[in-house]
C-alpha cells in the first residue's frame, strides 16, 4: 500500500459518539470508524488504560489484550456476504495460526499517521 493511501486511511478515522455504544460498568468503549467499509478501531479502557483493542481493515484483524503474549491477527467474515448468518452489525473473527506480520506493519503505519494523539500513541506502544 502506498504512503498516500496509508495517510488517507489514518485521516479517515472518526470517533463514534460514545452514547451510541453499549456500556459496561467500569469499561469505557471507544470506537473509531474509517472512511471505507470494514475499517474500524475499537478500544476498551479500564481506568484510562487499554484493556482490549481490535483493528480491522479489509477482512483482516488485529486484537490485543493484556493476557495475550503478543498481537493476535486473524480474518473477519465481513467480506463474505453470501453467508446467511452475516449481518452488517456483526463480525466474526477467526485467529490466524501465525501472526500476519505484513498486516501488523500496515496497521502500525496507519496508526502512526495519528501519532501525537495520546489515544493512538497508547495503541502504538502495544505494537512494540
């Protein structure tokens, strides 16, 4: 992916109003939706610290939780619209057996376009 497309994807991420998201006690959910279908970043915070995040783009995903030993990559069902169980508001993820290092670097590059914003800086630190 060329640098201009990466920059455009990063710039397209817009924060969704929290009032539209389901709430859980002690958890703050933050959702950024990108400018193309199936591109979003969802983060759950507990006491201001990232408890979980998921980055999805074009049928691929990266997830992180504190108890994971590393970033988890996988594929989503979002591009399989012939599936009878598919609903645009649902997403199933199947983890890869091995990390998709190319996708991890792409996600890092996209998030780096937002470096300097505390929220994105916190996510980027998890890629190290």
